[in-house]
C-alpha cells in the first residue's frame, strides 16, 4: 500500500528581536517635557562604548554597548544597552522632587526567560523608548512585550498605528506612531501611551505621550533639537 503524505507549510510569527538601526557613535537630543509639575528641558546624550573604553569608571567595560544619559530637573537616568541586541542590562534612575530624591539601580546579571512567537523581551523598562528605536518596523506592526521581571498574568503590548507627519520647530518628521497598552479586559482601566519615531533611520524619538505608571507622572515629550555623529 502506498500512502502519500502532504505537508502544508504554515508561516508562524517568530520571536521578535530588536535591530540596531545604525545608531551614530554619538547622539545629542534636547526635549521639552510637559507634566502636571510644569515644563522642563530634558538633555540626552547617547554614546557608543567599546570594550576597551572606561565609560567614566576605572574598570574597562566588558561589552560593546551604548550609554544613554538623560538629565532634567525632575529625573536623571543612565541606561546601558547592548550594541547588538539593544537590550538594557544596567540602569540608574534618580527621581527628584521638592520632598525627596529617590535613587535606584538595576543590573541584569543573567537572563534566560523564554519568549514565544510575536513576543519581544524587555529586560528593563528603563530606557524602553530607546530600545524601541530598534523595533523591526518593516516586518511587524505589533508585539507582545515580555518583561524579564514582570508578571505573566498581565499582557502588555506594542502596536504600530501607521504613520503620521509631525511638524516641530519648523521641521517635518514622518513618523511611525506606536501605541503601548495593557491587553485584554484590564486594558480598559489604564490609559495608553504613544510614541512617535522617525521613519528615517536611526528612528529618533520625536514625540511621546506617556501615561503615568509605577509611581511616575504622566507627561508629554517633544523634540527640540538633535545631532548625531561618528567620532
């Protein structure tokens, strides 16, 4: 008896990985941030750190990465993210107000959390807006975000809501608009956040409308100036 078997190839979504969109070796940003506390200027510097460089310390860095520094009257932050995967492996955050200053650090020593089809692993929520510059815009229009230390009971997703052209300070930016929100029934109880990234590489963050979470206020962020160069 001859039995012929037919196999149908089914295209299944794969695990989503971030892609370095050819970041310059050095970038400088200036933003204006508006919140219930008022208006403030935000300065951002991002620099490529080679393993032989010191990155402000006596010991050389052990991996090739980007150091992202943000400073403002209400918040200072240092984020280190791997140059190839854009995953954050170290962060320092200093929250400042008239009553207190809170400083916290987070270092990823080891991670082996599995991710499935359509999922994007986020090792540290600090610097998320930087990591998402490497979203594979042409291949995917949404992703389930999996946080390394987060609960698997709550789904948090990213969705690309098409393109929009923003005009800021006399400059037009064609942008991908990304929505971040909780999924399912719980999502109806929480506001959504929106990020606009330039379609042109290296996909700089042009505008953000961020919902308040994890003890931080909601705010709006807009780009004032940007420069990028290779040293």
